[in-house]
C-alpha cells in the first residue's frame, strides 16, 4: 500500500513539473494534479498495454519511437477524462502531450530510484 501511495505521489510530482514546464498543459491546482495523477495511473494501467499490443508493428517499424506518441496519447486521454469529470486539466495538442509525457516519464524514472523494492 505504501508503494502504491509513493507511485501516486511520484506521478503527481511529475505531472506538476510537466504543467510547469510545458506550454499547452495546464492544471487548476494541487488538488487537480493529485486527482489527475490517479486518472493517469489508471489510464496507463488499463489502456496503455492494449494500445501497445495493437500498435506493436508500428513501434517496431519506427524502432520504438512510436512509444512517445502512445505516451502522449495517454496524457491527452487523461485530459479528456479529467475534463469530463469537471477537473481543470488541459492538454492542448499532440506536441505538448508528447513533450509532457517525456517529462513525466523522466521525472518518474528519477524519483522512482528512491523507492526501494523490499523483495
């Protein structure tokens, strides 16, 4: 449970940094970012694996670069879901989505170094 909470907070920090750095990604505040981090985690856990399987030939053809587009689409989908729930989170366009997804991935990777696996 602690590890799940830590991952959620890492996602929230990464999304907050992406909001701060990328023009085209906007959030209403800390509460919004925390809820969006939860939505983003669910989208990545449920939809991203299916999309990766369906686009596997394209990922192979582009030598893995299409993964950046998939990650951007997951961030954009998170924005759509957040807006449908009345949250103030906007991703305006595919370029900010891809750049934001790269930032979120890098920040999450760096912060995950500090979470040790007890196994």
